[in-house]
């Protein structure tokens, strides 16, 4: 006969193991969401934009970095919290608040994600070109195939989490090494972070778009929903993950800026407009010679491949608003199609990759205020969608200020951003 006491003990042991497994899975999901947002925010577009604008503005561009971090803070804390508390993806939540707005938001984010992913594949091609000397378009093709292989895995979500965490850590370490070698004028950079000699709204809008615009705003929050981390009970965990993600990206942005500023301040002239221009590669090579060039290639490819994954994953997470059938493995296959379409467009277009990657950041910066406006409306007037959660007013105030600022910058910058395509 079975001993009831032993059976009870065994059941309790199994329950403890299940709880530990759930807790571990949730921690992995939180870290994965953090790095998915962080690596999406520090893609090849951001690296190219930083090199281009630092070459043009010098230490004054530090103010643009600070502005992007502050806007990031206001945006991510609000978006992550609203989505996870409501338990609904961004377009579904938007449709409940303002009928039809979710379809508009979904279309814009998917379009922006597609444009961004073309730039990401271009960046991957540039990275492999520097590392191996292969043609940039062949490098883009091979990188897209690598990303597709990840989504062919049965547990694609778990693979994505591991890949972005490992890749993100490697990217941070390599950038810190080059920043140390380039010896930037830190005093001047710190002063102009707060009191810049020049303020350029087009550059700020572009850098904001490249780090928090379009799909990037929703990447981490949608990853948490997919992992089951939703509901009012997880607010503290979500808030901590969002804050840590912003902290990681903020440090990485500033370190990258300092690495390039050291080169610019030394008098090196960086080509930002030539057909074959690769501004960041020039800066890294000037800072550390052949070693710096290879490090750049590695950083750029890592940034690109993680951004390809983030852009495709997040953009496809908006598709269920148009068809509820696009979930699970169907979503994985839709992600593969998304990458393939991005690749085909990249292989066909003639725009210089560096120019393209600056443009896509600006384009997503124009999309950003539309989504923010919808979510600020939800926060202020549709508390009924928050499952009884009392939303902090201070968070809505900073979110509203960020929304107004992004609208102003978008209006001021729309002309200069689209003029990039003519260069």
C-alpha cells in the first residue's frame, strides 16, 4: 500500500520544484525582456547615428543623448506598466480605449519595424564586411538566415532571450574597451550634456526614434506578456526590469558617444556622406587601429543581429490585432516571412546603408508620438482597462510631457529627416 504521508511529501516536493521552475522562468523572461529592449535600442542605426551626429556636432551631441535617455524613461515606464497591468498587447489595448486606433498603431509600428529591419540587415552586412571583407549584401543575407534559424527553433522565445542577453553583454564590454582607448574629453562632454553649445531637433528626433521609437517602445513589454508576466501583482518586477533596461541602454549610449567623441576631438575627420561611408567604423579604426576596426565589426554585427530579432519579433506581435490566428508557431513563421521581406527590400534598394540607418531612426521618431498619445489617453481617462490598478499620476505627468516634446520635435524634424533619402 502507498503511504499517504510519503505521497503528501512527494506532492509538496513536486509543488516546490514547480514554483522554483516558474520563478526561474519568470526571472529569465524579465532579463530577456530587459535585454531585448536594450539591444533593440542600441542597434546599428543608433551606432551609425551616434557616429554621424558626433562627427557633425562634437561634444554638443551629448545633450541629444541625455534627451533620449529622459524620454526613454518617461516612455518605457508608462508603456511597460500599462501593457502588463492590462494583460493586453498594445494594439488590443488601444482598440479598447479608442476603437480603430489599434489598427492604425499596428499598421504604423509594423511599417516602421519593416523600415527599421531593412536598416538592421544593412547594418549586419556592414559588420560582416568589416570583420571578413565580404560584400555587405552577402553579409546581410547570411545574417538574415541566422536570424531565421533562431525562429525555426521549437522554443523560439527562450532562444531569443538567451541570444540577446549574451550578445548584449559582449557588445557592452567591447564598447567600454574602445571608449577607454579613445580618451575622450569627458569634462567638456559632461558640461555639454546639460549646457550644449548647439541644439538640433532633427538629430534629437532621429536618435530618440532610433532608441525608443516605433516597435522598440513595445519590445520588452510584449516579450513579458508572451512569457506570462502580466497582471497587477507583477508591477514591481516589471517596473524594476524597465528601469534596469533604461539604465543599461543609457550607459551604453553614453559610452559609445564618448568612444567616438575621443576620435572627433583628436582632429580626425570622419566621412558621413560618402556612398560607402561607415562613420562608426572610421571612428573605431582611428581610436584603436586594426584591432578597433575588428572590434567595431563585432559590435556592429551583434547590434544588428539582435535588432533584427527584436524588430521582427515585436512587429509580428502586432499582427494578431488583424488576425487572431497569428499566434504560437504561426507567429514564428510570420516572423520569418517578415525577415525575408526585409532582406529582399534591402537587396533591391540603392540607398547607401549608413544614410538608410540614419533615416529609419528619424522615421520611427515620427511614429513615436502617435502611440504615446493613445497610451496617455488610456492612462488619464481609461483607468477601467487597468484591472483595478490605481495608476500613478506622476508617471502620467512625465509621460504627457514626453508626448508633447516628441510631437514638437517630430513637426520640427520631418523635413530634414525625409531629405536624407535624397542624399
